[in-house]
């Protein structure tokens, strides 16, 4: 099967590979999942994902924004206020994220997690 060029620079391969190139990252999928509930500020995301460092969260948010999966809105006020929300492209991942959650709920119960 011939490789298809990606819209992501430097990434080739099947659609799954290209999709993974956008959402691959230690916290990206978690960030996208948390943003399904609506617009959140940076510190709200930090509270919802307590194990992520500020630096890593900033990095993941920048990449998600650059790939068009989230929208960053800055308000001109003191102190600065920045909000993040899913773009239409990011929102289109909702069925994928919910399928992952359902799979985890089904397969990673406390007994299943111990067996793994």
C-alpha cells in the first residue's frame, strides 16, 4: 500500500499514524478529554490533571493549538486570563475519546488492572 503524505509536516503513513502524530504525547489525550466538558483556564486544567507539570502542560497545549485541535483565547486584562477550548477539529475527536474511556472502564477495572 503506498504511503500517503500527511498534512502534518514530516509525517507519512496511514491515517492512524497521522492521527497519532497529532494526539501522541503524554498528556494530550487527557487534555482533550478534560476539554470535552467545556472551556477551561490553565490552572483549572492543572487541577484536573494533578500529575502534569506546568512546563509539560504548557508544551502540550502549545502543540495542540499548533495542530488546530484547541483554541487559546487571551483576554487583555490584569492579571492575564487565558482560556482553552476544543476547536471543531478537536471536538471531532469526541467519539474516539469516549470510546477510549469506555474501553478503559470495561477493561481496566480494579481486578483487571491488577492482572495486567
